[in-house]
C-alpha cells in the first residue's frame, strides 16, 4: 500500500511538473504562475481528501461524482500536456547530445530552450479534452440519442418480419439530477413505434431507494403489445458497498428486483418465455448477470431449458463478455443478444457509420453497437444513465430500436 502511494505521488508530481512547464514557457508574470501553483495544489488536496472520505457503506454520492468529474477535468488535460512537454524534453536531450559531441557546443548552450510554439500547441490540444469533459458534465450526460438498426435473419419466422424491439440499459437512477431531462428521455422511448421493450439491467447504482424518486417517471413508459421485459445488471446485486449484515443486503436485493415490476417490467431470472404473433413464435430468454470480471449469476442452460435449437431466440444478458465467452458459439444458436454494461466508458469518439473509439474497446471485444459471429448477433447498448464520471463525452446515452427482418444481411 505504501509503495503504491509513493508511486502515485511520484506520478502526480511528474504530471504537475510538466504541465507547469507549458504555462511557464508562455506566461512570465510571477503572480499568475504562483496562482496557478496554489490552485493546482488546492485542487489536488481536495481530490485526495474527498476520495479518502469515501464511505464503503454508502457507495457513490454526489460528492464522489463531483470529485471524479473534477479529477478528469483537471488531470486528463494535464496528462496530455505532460506527454507533449516530456516528448519535447526527449528531443531537447537528444539535441544537446548532438550539440555537445558533434558540434562541440559549450555545456551552457548545448540544451535548446523550450519552444514557445510547442507550449502553445500543447495548451491548445489540452483545451479540447478540458472543454469536452465540461460539456459532458453539463450537457452530454443527457444528450439522448435514438439509434436504429435493422438486422436480417434468413430463419426469422414470417410473422416477425418487421418486428421492432426497443432496448434501454444501465439506467443508474441514483446518478440523476434533472427530472426534466429524464422525462424527455421517457417521451423519446414512447415515441418509438416498437412491438416490445427490453431493459438489460442496472436500474440503480447500489441501493433500491435510489430509484424511488423516479418510479413515477419510469412508470410512464407505455405498455407494449408484446410486453416489457428486463434482466438484472451487475450493480443490481448491491455488491459494491459494505453492508452491516447479509440480511440488509438481501433485503436491498429483493427490493431492487421489485423495482422492475413497479415500473411495469417483467424481470426474467434465468428463464424464458415465448412471444406469439399469429401462427409463429420466438423465444425470449433472460439471464441474470454473467461477466468475465463480474458476478456470474447467469445460467444460460437453465434459462434456455426446453427451448428447441431450431426456435428463433432473442436473449437478454447484461454483460457483453458473456456473449463472447458462452453465447456466440453455444449449440442452441442464440440469434440475437441484447447487452449493455460498458457505457462505452462514457468517453470516446464516434462518427456514425465510419469510426468509433473508446478505451472500452481495450477491455471488451464488443462494447458499443452491433457485432456478428457466423450469423449470430449481439447489440451492446451504450447506456441510458451514467456512473462515477457525471457526464458523457462522444458516447451519448442511448435508446435502441432494433428491427428484425427476414432475409440476408447485405455487405
């Protein structure tokens, strides 16, 4: 623990030193530079103090989210500054070696001065994440997007050709602070002309009471002709806080499961049902959370027991790592899986149809959007809410509408 603390302090000092170099190169007014140092020190002290005050029995609080947002706002730009300024120092050291050994430059003159242009470039580039993170906190976290996708299946039952499914995921109601924006999002959900709605978990951050102020709001989600179904996410188990007793933890878990019913969703706990349309049917299967790095409560075999291999199957599983580990090559052939969980890390770059990037892709093979494996698909919803960082940059909150079509995918 002490060693890790020393490493962290050394890293922070390294970042502060190099980010300061960019300002010092451009600004010569002494009191401004002192002011910068004082503010940086106070912000660092506040961040450390706030994280040390985190109560494991309470979980995420407003102060924790504010501190996380402040830390990212301050240190993501400073890390970028550090990378640029440190790279310049590598160049300067290389130049000084050449000057000394090849051109016999006197020691006092062999090290080139910092270039004003590099500091200007560094600060200009650092302003991009700085402003983006601030935008994400005040606007991005509620910038809901409806993403529509058509998926073709040659063995889709005829009656389900054109069948539409709305998906929401990762509500994290304990993070909300703007009823007007959430009501707007519910209106967006209700505007979609879908046949069925699926909710793939994480209704809260930890405690059932987080959802209580929002029960009426989410109860406004209209009834769907073919139903409203949900599964649990990893946060629904209350495992990220310290509980006074197992009894209190169990009571909270029971209350969380009841929340889904209170907003009109049928919670599926390792079980399945059939959706009948005309003379045709599809199997809807819901598993509890199963993640490579998170709780493994899901039982795919139990959930799909007595479901025939030739049935068309739609599966709900919160964590997309489940699809990669168990589902995509399963002999029962699960046609389409709905997942969430990743949030796209709430930070990335997306140009729809052309480019998407997030740190999430280095953790999850399937992290946002539609993925395919031998004619079997998983759709990873980017999440409705937010957690830890109180914002979203580039990866916006999502309401998904998937249309099932009979036929072959083109391209």
